C-alpha cells in the first residue's frame, strides 16, 4: 500500500495543539502504512458508520471514507418500532490493522452482540463486512511475526485469545488466557485495549478507571504472550480540564522511527477528543509519554508533506466527492446518488425514500414517513459534529409543505436534546424552542423516551420560511447552546434570540458528543416535508461565547 500524497518534500516539523482534533472522534486506533497514517473511530448508532480518517503528520486529519453504509438490519437500528433504538450501542472501539496488503477493522456491537470484521485492499474502500465467531469487547488484534493471530479483549478481566489466520473464530487448541484482572469493585477496571509487538516485547495499552478517580492509561508488558504481563501506569493527566482523564489509546511510529502516543480526552458535552504526544522507550522497555507522563499543549511531528491541503472535517454542503482523486464522472455519480458529504451522518439507518438532496440548489428535503413521539424517535435526523471550544450552525427552513403537528428545525442533538423548530400554527407559522428535561439523579437518562419535550419559548412568524441559528459553547466545559432566528418574511429580517441558554450534557444513553441536527418530527400525521437550504457551519473564530 502506498500512502503518498504526491511528490514528497523535504522532511520538516509540523506543530499543532492538543487536542489535535477538537471534536468527538472517540476510541481512535491509528496505524501507519508507508508515509500515511490512518485512524478508525467509533461511530456508535450513526450511519454511515466507522469513520476512516487519513493524515500525513498525525496533527491534521481528513475523512477518507465510512467503512459501511449500514451496520445491520434490525428494528432497533432502523428506528422502526416504538421504544426500540440503538442509541448508546452500535459500533464500539475499532481495531484497525494492515497485514499482507489487507486493511481490517474489528469491532463489536452491543445491541446485536456480534463481532464484525471489515476488510479492504484500499482504505478508501470498498470495504466488505462479515461476522466472526465470538464476542470480543473493546478488542485489539495482533499479527505476530510467526504468522499467528491474537486478539486482546474485555474489561476488568483482559483476555488474550488466539484466532484463526482469517480471524473467523478462536483457534482450536490455541492460546486463551487472562493477562490482567482488576479488583472486583474497580468499576470499569481495564478496557479499550491496544496490543503491539516492538523490539521482541509485547505491549497492551489499556484505559484504567478506578471508582472515584479519573481515567488513566496503563501499559502491560511481557517478553512472551504466555508469560507474565507487568503493568505500569504511563499517563495520568487531565490537560488542566476539570479532572477529566486522557486515556484509551496506543502508539504509532513515524517513517524515520520516532514514536508517538495517541489518546482520547473526555471533554464534557463536546465528547471525546483525540490527543497526540511524543513518546520514547525507557531502559526497562516501558514507554515514557509526553513530558514525563504529561500531555504537552503543543506537539511537533516530522512530515514530508507539510503543505498537503487537508479537506475540512466540517462543512456546509450536503453532497460532495469524498476523494480528491475521483474523476468528474465519479463526482457526478456521487451527486446523482445523493451520497452525503462525509461529515454528515444520520441517526440510525436512514429510510432513503424519505430524504433527498436537490443539486445544484443544495437543498435537503426531509419527508415525514413515520409519526414519532419526540426527537429521539424522529427518523432521518441528519447530524454533524460540533467543534470546540465553540461553533455555530445556520440553516434556512422552508415549511410550506409541513403537516399539522410537524416540527422542522435545528437541534443540539443528544439524549437530552434542545431544538428550535418551525411548525404550523392557527394563523400561519410559529417558532418553538423545546428541550428534553434532564433527570439529575441518573446519568443514564430518565428512560422515558416517550415523554414530551417542554416548550420553553415560542413566537409567531410572518411567513413559512425562517433562518435558524444554533450557537454551541463548550469553552472550559461551559456546555451550553442558544438559539436565534431571522424571519425572512418580515419587513426587515434580523437575528433575534429566542429563549435563554440551555445546558448540554454528555450522558451514556447516547454515548456521543453533542451534534448539530437537522430534523423533521411528525407528531400527528405522515406526508409532510421540510426543505433545508444554505446550511453554514462556523468555527471557533467566528462564533461568539455564550454567557
């Protein structure tokens, strides 16, 4: 596999800041093939799923592809049946590897209770998908020098299991042992493992979470897979951010033999953000991370492609080509097939008959195909990641085809969602801000997804078209959103704040960071439609702080 980005320049250092991606890319697994780095990241219930990113310096990243369009065909993942969903489930913690010219991604899904293997000769795809025997929670795969293959998996207890060479099942009579075990009351204990072999030694990196303590990173080291693994904490740092730990990662080398560690940092309602730091091996073989175990604010990495033009991880268009090498004919095919730009993902499997993008107008139309009690169950909600420390989204919503009881708008999409939406009123159209209340007694949510959201603000509109704005502020864990609107039918349209600022939460019912969401929510009848146009994403420099 040749990962060249063009004609190589002389090697020079590129410097960036941690987190290197200030957005929710959890459970990163990074490998290098030639001079390119590839990252696979958890996408949970979002579709298309399994983000594959590419970099030439470990600091700047771009989307390469999603490794699957849909994970599985179940009522929960299709969001078809009342009370059934895949929130907090779906794809978890991928293991990305390259061996004998083949890329593989191994992961489990907690709702289907299956272990999946995705495979491709080219990381940009196409990827095939199959299910293997066994359930390997938070796994990592090792191809050893002698041709044997192993998978480390589990939490609290870490298991090492030998697999058949094709990863299809455990190898009969192969190695199968527990290499680490935490105390029974250790809460999550060990999880999110990454396994490597370097200089004749075996390394298992794993997140360690003890009750009452922040997450830290532990490295287990052994001279042989059937020998004793010695554990040492190699990272315990919160980056000065509210005692939230930086952990669950591994290591990768540069083409000239330097080593870097990567982790993810819990960052409140924004989600889990990737970090990069230099590392070296001590005299006893254990890795030494960052600045003697602390994550540096700035990190420099050598690269031969300092001028490579990375495509942004957020954007304004709904459809675009996903590879700069594609021909004009390929791009036309993508547009005609309504293939989404890679920064967009649906909640759950999309129902394709109920959404479309009109090119070249760039208008997304969502149709009301199924009545839903609230936003948690609205099909075809289209989402994009938020960015820290703050960001903003704007969109124009045309509501002339709404049915009674339809809500169409812009959301802070998470378990405890907040949104601004247009709907039909007795005389014309009205605008409403609604929130799902939070049960402070349980991080898992109140469990009542059929409860109605609370309307906290409303106003009447002059016409059926409105421009909406959501301002997301994660500065220093502020974790708030505010909504504004511009009535395009008014005599002098201008921005008006509707309601107050509303708290955002990272909770385990969704297990993802807050997202920008575009939605149509039919609550009384099907058949309505809403048109979303002129979407704009604004980064931190263009977004005001909220009080």
